[in-house]
């Protein structure tokens, strides 16, 4: 039997121990605990394992409320008290800054916290027909597996969507193509909730009648997707409103297609937008860049605050949606949009967009290395960087601080995905 004492958590929420000089990463173990473990992956310098028994429990250990925790791979930290989860994520961010860039924020921002349960407005659910498990399963995949977890509820999905998991399985199971519906995407706006059924073969007339009846009974909007994300087409009700969410602090509404990227946690997103604009100290008439602007999550509030905004995004469909949102909110006169690949931006292409007083950067996990390297002498005086990857944020921060003359004035986390190891963060740079 293998024994270990847990020293810390890694960036994926695993307990970290050292046994005979070798690092052991243990699922389900918390700092300070004494556990027994079984390894499922062995490498020369480390092992991955799961905890068998907790011999000495942490005072921060709680009983996970979800009956599927430990099997479902959607959450990894339900066994850790929520306040302690936030503290662990803050340490991940600070460690990334120090170990990758050898820098520390001058100020640690208070964490942005929202509801711990029922927060997840976007989800991609797997669908599999497994007769020996009772028919069609709809849910998240199991840990370390491609199998779909058997689940009839999900504590992090909004309650009305959680209640539909088993019913969605029954719906797909009743269709003529139950093994040709591999995925259902959830996109819950403030109104309405959209479900996108990925179908690999056409529905029959009887199938279509069943899907319409399901939508009417449960008050959801159904889209059908036959290929890539852009093939998602409204199916029923034919006159349904487009999904949308509000940013009430700024009096804007953002409409989106159900396969567009939007933040999963509307409550945290509202606070994040408010904090970002507060850190930028937006003044009327300033010219501000919103890099990786998407469909306008930050662009529209910036414009509403009186700035002249230039939004840049690599996805032409998202820019089209952003322009529609600007018109819908009466802000198109304050916003200029460009479709451009910011992963290949150069000092010359960046300079062609003109001088910016300030800049907001909100990249995907790959970060914004080429963008920050392209900043010149005329660079913005203040940059707010919103990140979904502490590692790439720290990497880019090293360039901003050590090569471009900025200070890392403040940084903190936004708990966008409670009970998971995902770390969303925000940082302020000044020069």
C-alpha cells in the first residue's frame, strides 16, 4: 500500500506529494492530508494517482453535494470548501507570475465570486446510446475516460437544464437516429435557453414532431446542427427570440448565436466587466482598443462609457455579431471593428490602427504574445489583461514588464468555474 502526505494543490486541483523524491499528483487529495493512493500513470519523474483512503482529512474537506462527483469529469474540486477553492486559485496565479516571469503584482485584487451552484450557462453535453446502461446517456464524460457518465442531474447547470438530462436521453432514444446524435450544446441566455442538437443524419417527420413537442413542453428553443458551428439552424419554435444576455451596469444587451463563444457564468462576467472598466479608468473621448473582442462583451460597455473603441477579432462571424450588437444598442457610432489574426500581428499592422490611449486584451488560452511584443513607443499607458490561462498571462506579463516598461500594478482571479481547477484572472499594467 502506498502512503503520502499532501503538500499542496497543482494547477489542475490534484494533491501534490513527494515520495522518495518523486512527485505524485493525487486526484481527490487535499493539502495536509495523509492518504493511501494507487497510481494509474507512471513516468520517470512523476506519477499520477487517485486517493484510495483519507487517513487524515483536511479541515477544508467537505462532502460533495453532487452524487456524480468522482465519476463525472466536469468538476474536480467539490470536495474542497468553496472559499478554499478561491484561495487555491489565487495561489496558482501568483505562482505562475513568480515561477514563469519572476514578477509579483504590486496589489492582489479581491477575488470575484458568484454563485457556487447552477452557474453554468454554457455546456457541451456528450450523447451516447448504451443499451446495457439503460438507453441513451446525456451528460459530461467520466474522469480520464471517453465514456459518458450516468447522471440524472448536474449541480453546476441551472436547475431547469439539470432536470432535462434524463428527459433529453429519452427524447434522443425515441428518435429514428439515436446513435447519430453525438452532442447537445446548451446555451442559456437571460432569455431564452437554446439547445443545439448535433445530428449526423436527417430527422424523419415523426422525429421532427417529437422534437417540437419536447421544445413546447419544456420551454426551450431547439437548433439543429448538421456540420460545423455555423450550420446550427433554428428549428423550433420558428419565431423564437435570439439568445441574449444583459450587462445592466452599462445598459447593454448582447445577442448571440448558441454556438458562439460567450462566458459560461453570467454573474461573474458582469462583475468582471465592471472591474475591467474600473481598472482602465475610462474617460470620455479616449481611444481604447478591445483586442480579441468577440461579440462585444467589453466593447459595448467601453463605448457606453464614452470611449471611442476599436474592436479586433480573428473570427469574421463573431465580428458580424459584434457589429449587430453595436447597432442594436445604438453604439455603432462609437465603435470601429476589424477582422484580424492577432496571433500574427506585427508592430506595423498594430500601428496601422492608430494610437490607443488604453487597451483591453482578452485572448484565448494561447495568450497574446505577438500582440504584446508588437507594442512600441506609442503603446497605451494602461492595459487590462483578462486571461483564462495563468501560464500564458505570466509569459506575456514578463514581456510587458521586462521588455516594454510596464508595471504589474494589480492582479486577481475571477471564479468563473467554481468546483473546477479553471483559473480566470485579470491584471492591470501601467507605464
